[in-house]
């Protein structure tokens, strides 16, 4: 694939700890994500993909530590994916097939990656 850039898809959602999905729901979500990721891999657009857990800490500028993950405006980041695309517009089109968009609170942010250094 020539003349491509890398873009990050950032997956966010509103966690609902009072409504846990059934095993059937979890199986369906896993199949949907597997199909989405598989299609990107087969088309040689997938670079990497990561799912984030709810375990973590936050470190402030003064080095103080707060237990737990960041939930801003009721949403948290659930994972990310790096894809290859010819343009931001193509990366957005790829993101439109993301299973998180079928969840009522799901969101995908697509951003161009700028190398550090």
C-alpha cells in the first residue's frame, strides 16, 4: 500500500455499571469486533488494536495519584486502533463500520498520528 498515513481511532463510551451485558450480548460484541478487526487486517489497513480495562490510576502534574480511570463528561476511553489510510476521509469511512457505534453511547474519534521526535 503506497502513499498511506497512520490514523488512530479512539473508542469511547458511557460506562453503565448497573446494566451488565449477558453472556449472549458479550459473545455478539466479540463477534462484531472480530469481524471489524478481521476485515481491516485482511485489507492490510490494520496496524494495531488495544482494548483498555477499567483498572488504572491517574497521575497529575504534581505526581499525586488518583485510583481509577478518567471518566470525563460521563465517557471513558475503551480502546484504540491504528490504521493505515490514504487520507483522514478514508480513515473516517473505515471507522464508520466500528461496532461501538451501535451502542447508544459509543463514539469513535479519528485522529492523524504525528510522529514524536
